[in-house]
C-alpha cells in the first residue's frame, strides 16, 4: 500500500494568458488531495470499476505510467472538483507519485511534472503546465516563456514552451470564494483560443495580462500588497473582457473589494472560484457567504507532492 498527497493551487496572476506563453504566478494552498493505492484483481477507483469516461485523469495516468497488475485506488480530497483550485492536477500528481513509489522509482519532481502535464493535456486538450507544476512543486511558481533565476524545469509542447521557476512569496492572507458552479477548464481554454484566432483585440488583452503579471512580480518582491491587489483587480477585468468570468464571480469579486487589496477570478473561470487578497479574511469570508459563495481561508507556502506512507 502507498499513500501520496498533493496540494491544490490558486493562480495569483496570468491564467489563460499562460496557455499562450505569457508569464503567470501560482501558489500551492493547504487544501490537499490524498491518494492511496493497493494491489487488487482489477483497477478500481473508490470501490467502482475504473472507467475512462468517469475517471479520465486516473485512467490516462495508468496508461502512461503503469505496466503492473490491478490497483485499488482511493482518493480523498479537501478540494471541490471543478472549483478552479486545481483538483484535477492534484489527483493526477498524487496518483502518479503513488505509481512511481509502487514501481520502486525515485520520486523526481521534474519527471512527475512532465508526466502530469502530459495526462492533463490528453484529457483536457489545450493546457499550460501551471496547475500540474504548482501541485508538484508546492510553495509558489513563476511560469514564463524564458528561463531565469531559480529555474526548476522546462516543458515543451508543439511550438510553445514554458520555464517553471520557484517563486518566493511573502506570507499572504487570501480568501477563496467558490461560486458552487463546476466549470470544466477545456471548453474555456478553447473559447479563448477561438477569440484570439479571430481578433487582434483578444491577442492584445492576452499580452496586457502578461504585462500585469510582470508588474505583479515586482510588487511581490517589494511586498507591496496594495500594488499587487490593484493588479489582481485589473487582471479580473481583462479576463472578463476575454469572456471567462461569470456573473456570480463578478458578484463575489465586488462583494470582497471593500475589505481587500484586490480580487479576481482564479483558474479557468466560467464559474469555479475567485480569490481576494486581504488583511480582513473573516470580513471577506462573510461578504462571500452573504452573496451565496463558499469561502475558504487558505494558507500558502505549503509543500508540493509527497509520499505520506511508503
Ligand atoms: C487553469 O487553472 C489555468 C488556465 O490558464 C489553463 C491552463 O493554464 O492550462 C485557464
């Protein structure tokens, strides 16, 4: 029997634009997914026979990384699925870690991050490695189109490439507000691709998000929370122009702003979750609840994938 766990994530700045090679910043959060595997006659997930349709991430990971006999897989998660907090990436990364351990391989973050991105791309279609790399490395990551200081690994797909860096992040107080709407990432990423294929305006917005992220990196380094918050709110407006917000996300962002440095949707949007950077987490949580959202007071600076029981 092997148990591994991996964290969920929030994207502080740069979602969607990162798919096009623009920079982005993601932080692992203290909501983890745990995965336990044990030998079994046939492959099962949480007691049910494994099927590609119902369990695409586990199915694809098995195809890619397991040559052995049947496995009983059990998962338990603090992350609501489709919430924009990276539950698909966390299940993929944690499961691949159990497979590596069960095969007697050394757990290498770089290998896991590459495999997990492969699985996510296969299941989801177009994607960037931000979710899978954040869940693998933990802490904070900065993704960009060229390598720099604190480079962790490099991932390539067709003509696009991403350089994943460790990113030191000051202690931030962040509240996540889940809309309760389960929004799959693939169709939203495809929608943005169609928009950018047809208009230079959308391509300009993608570039502007990249610039906002670079300014945000300067604020992070200077611990300038007011500057960072203002950039997050601007990023939300740009994402809304791209068509990936949702009236409920806008409502939760508006409700949080009076008590926050800034707020924005996080992840793919279309539902899912928003985040607020604040010194008043309880007040923001109340405001989110009043508007029908589900608040999570999350901690950042948490470890990435790990084997909990070898
Ligand atoms: C989803 O968490 C982040 C997106 O940028 C998609 C991706 O990067 O694969 C929307």
